[in-house]
């Protein structure tokens, strides 16, 4: 089987479409009626959002208060069982670094298009600046651009794929990803404890610290003239072990499916990360067999 080296059609940047002042989006971005967003429910936050997507203070795990430790572990366990989504605060990452990272990526997406296109990706690895996933000709596309990178293992880490602008972006990105890996490792220990396993059980089963995969995707959602017809990102589940999302606090754009199949808009807490338990961990728990090809997935959302 030969590997596809290039896209089946010319790439059009969604940001360019947005900035062209068009009044109607191209048909390529119009979702089928069954997949179109409910603008009313998306813009008006569900009053039960705060309880449906719990905010968990990880600081409770690092005290001498055994009762508080147990309560925090139980909160995480319940959140994993009920929906697989929760927000974490007091997670150990410096808020200044989080703000720096978001500002850096926002600056990147506002660079001139010719500079961004120097990092254009291909379907060979998807690493770099992209505007579509998949190679089906004529496919309905999402209204977003993105940047995708491998961070670990070191054998997949390729600094030539990292953006070179804005200045110091690679240093900021390296610091951010390094701290995020630490958070993922702590969460893996917590999940192992809640499953009644040794703290290092999940991490070791997924290759250990040296071989566990970690990748980064930054989503950029330009202004859409017909938001009732398009989606920034199609409905999906995350295939890896953990997804750690740093949302744009300026706009609540993430929705998760509730137990009644209704979509619930997540209102980001200040300087919180949103944690999603991915397909692999959910499957492992179901079949009670802890062995898989695991990766962390780091994600950002940036709205125009």
C-alpha cells in the first residue's frame, strides 16, 4: 500500500475565507441538516453546565488531609464514570505560562498567510499548519484551521515542523508541553489508584515515560458568516488515552454530549484545563486488560 503524500485538492485556508468578507460559506463547509449546530443552545449556556462538567481542585491530593485526598479521588472517579470530562484547577502549571502559550498561538495565526504557509502540512504525518483532515475528494470540511505536532516520544519529535515565528515561540511551546506531560503523568497515577492498581500501572502499560506518545493540536476558529450551517470541529470521540484541552476563555466553544444525547456547552473556568478520558482508557476499563498503544493529546482552542 502506498502512502498518500499530498492533498487531493488545493488547500483553502478557512481564515482566508473568513477575512474575504464573504456573505455565504462555500458548500464544502455546509454540514448535513442532522449535524448542524443548535445556535441557541450553543450561545446560551446550559444552567446545569457547572454541575454536569465538574471543576476539580487537584490541590486536594497534595495535602496531609486524608479526608480531602479521598474526596478529590472520588470526585475524579465519579467524573470519569459519568461523562469522561472534567475541569482541573490547581494543576501545577503556572497561569502565566498558560497565558503566554495562548498569546503565542494567537499571534501565529495572525501572521501573514505566506509565513504560515511555510509550515503547511501534508497527509503524510499531518504535522504543521493545516486546514483539513482526511483525503476524501469533495468531503464536507470543518470551519477551522489548525497546527499539529508530535512532542513525544523523542523519535517522533521534529523541531523542523515547529513554527519559527513569533519569536521565542519554540521555547514557550517546549516549556508548556513539558509541564503538560507532568500533568498527564499525574493524572495517569490518579486513574491507576482509582482503578485499584499501582500508581505506575497505566503509565508502564502504555510504554513508560520514554515511549508514551504525546501530540499537540491547536484549533483556530475564524469568524463564520453562517454559523448555523457549519461546525468548527465535527462530532467525534478522542482515540487516545487522555486529551488535555486548554480552552479559549473568551468564548465557550466546546460542547460534550450528555446522557440524554443533548449537547452541553462547557463554560471554561479561569486557568483550568479540560480533561477528556479517551477511547483507549475507556476500552481498557471495560475489558479490564491494561495494555495499549497510548498517547497523550494536548489541545488548544482559539477563537477569533
